[in-house]
C-alpha cells in the first residue's frame, strides 16, 4: 500500500513539474510511477464506474477523442489520454489525474496486453487491424493472436467490433458480449479494389475470402466460400451516405431506432470513426440528441486532415503511417482538391517504424492524374519517396527532394497555388505543426487531441 501511495505521489509531482517547466510530461510521470509500483494501473482504475479501451491500427485517436467528448456532453466526468500517449506509461500518466466517473483510454494495440492484465475494462472498442510498423507488430495474424490473449484477461468486457473487418470480427468468435458496427452498401462501395488486401484469409479454414463489395482496403462485406465464416450482422449500421469534402451525412440504424449524423471530418475512414464512437455511446445509453450535437461540431485533432491557413493558402496536414492510411488519405484529398502542392515527409525513426517498404504497397495511382503543381519529398527518407513516385509514373520534373523540413515548407509556400497538402509520418507531424504555427498559421481545430 505504501508503494502505491509513493508511486501516485511521485507521479503527480513529476507531472506537475513537467507542466510547470513546459516539457509536456505525457509519459514520464507514468513511467516513473510504474517503476515504483508495477501494478499501479490496477489500483488507479478500481473506483471508476466504467473503463473503456479504444484500440486498433487506424482511427483510435479520433474515435477515443470523439467518444470522450460525447460522454462529457452527457454529463459524465471523463478522464482521457488526450495528449496522445497510448503506451502503458502514457495511460498511467492519464490515470494519475484526479479520478473521474469514466475512463476512456486509447491504448496501443501492440501493448494492449500490458494494460488488460491490470485494468478490468468494461468495454473494448476495436476500430480495424491493418498492416503497420512491421518491425513492431510483425504480421497481422500475430497481432490478432496478441490481442486475443489480451482480451482473455477481461472475459466480462463488452467488445465493440468492426463487422466489416474480418480480422477484427474473428476476435469476437466464442465470446459472449459482442456488439458489431459497420457500413451497409452505399455509393462509396466498390465491387473491385486496387488497394492492398490484408485481411483476406478466412480465420477459421484459412482459405481466401470473397467479397460482395469493399469500402476500403479489406473492409467490406466478405464471406468464405469454403466454410460458414462471413460478415456478422451489424448491431449499429450506417446507410444512405452523402459525402463531400466539407461534410459527410449518414443514417445510423441501431436496435432502438435511427439517428441522422453530420460530421465535418472528410473520408470514409472518418465515417467509421464516428460510427465506432457513436455505437459505443449508444451502448452506454447516451441520448441520441447528445451524440448528434457533438458529432456535428467535432473536428479531428492534430494531423487528422487538420486545416491551416497561411499566406492565402489552405494547408491540410495529414498523418500517414501505413499503406492503407496513405491510400485512403490520397483518395480523400485528391478527389476533392484543386491544383495543389503535395509534400510527403517520410521518416524512419522508431516511432515511425524502421521499415518503409510500406510505401510500395500504398495505392498512389491517383497522383498520376491529380491536378498538382509540385510534389515535394522531405524527411529522412525523402529519396525513397521520390523513387516510389518515379516508379508510379509521376513526371520527375514536377518532383523536388528537400530533406530538411523548414526548407520544404519554404518551398511549399513559394508556390503560387491556394491549396497544399502535407502527408507526414509520426515524428514529422509535431514538427510540421510547430513550423506552421511559428509562421503564423491558424488551425481550424480548436480542441487539440492526441497524435498517435
């Protein structure tokens, strides 16, 4: 007991000093506290009415932030790791804050087991599983096994799973408390895809799955012709989608009725984020009118198609970290873009993933005919990105390599276009935000959410 008290006291002191010194302190307090008491997360979550974990490859940040905002708007006191630290140390730092009624914890999918061994979560939301950072997560089948083991420590938890992802739905097999969310066929669905198919093997008989249609990547309506495995019926399902770059509207059907949602966040992937958060809120009996109001006003956080205005230019900053993320990001931006400058800032530091071979699996064919003025390649692996563009058939007289980030922004601003897009990996994201803000850029995002 003394060790727990000491860990909490020192952790909170380090957190206070970090904020006072303006050093951030999103992980250090938790890291030190866990060194003192390795079981601290268990003690810190014991008095919460609800603990909700949000995990997955893409979308967990936006989903968790939106869910936390909905629950706050419903009148609950919510603790949430808004600063983007989703490893055990970051989760612990969040829990060191003054306790609330509900904890919404964004958790890295690769370290989920370290959290579930201690935290008896009431709900686990899984957005999707996509190939990401092979040096950390390895292949998807291994990641599914790790998550399954993680869930075995919380057998009573309600799982809120993406019905359109065959890998995610496999996590619901032989589980008692499972709810599914998904998209019905809509105008964005396609019968064929040029994107990389990752979860296309049946988890039961290991034969190739077939698809009636796709939404993006391997997310869609699937079935196994060799056994009984198929997409489960969704408890929360989106239909009648109307999409533009400024707004997405759709109906969400659920067991008790239907609600009409509007979001300012572009792209089909953000429909999934809104759906995951809204489904979880409905499962927690939040009033539909509260969900509608929050979704309508909510903007994505730092780097989630975040828009800046600088020198008469609209600059969109977007995090990309895997083939699917880059493919769907390009599709979202280019489909709605005027002539623009595109900047790709690619790093290979530990947080980005050392292996950048994923660039060759991304579908960048849209760039060939896109109305671009110039394409800038920056970051530690700027040359790799330029070579990728060359082999895709991009005209090299429209491509420049500017490895240094400040210089790449200078080049971007020198072009006489009104729109620019910066696609960057994790370690470049905060840097480009600082560069833009230092130049006087104004962000449309009022509420700053996490980066991971």
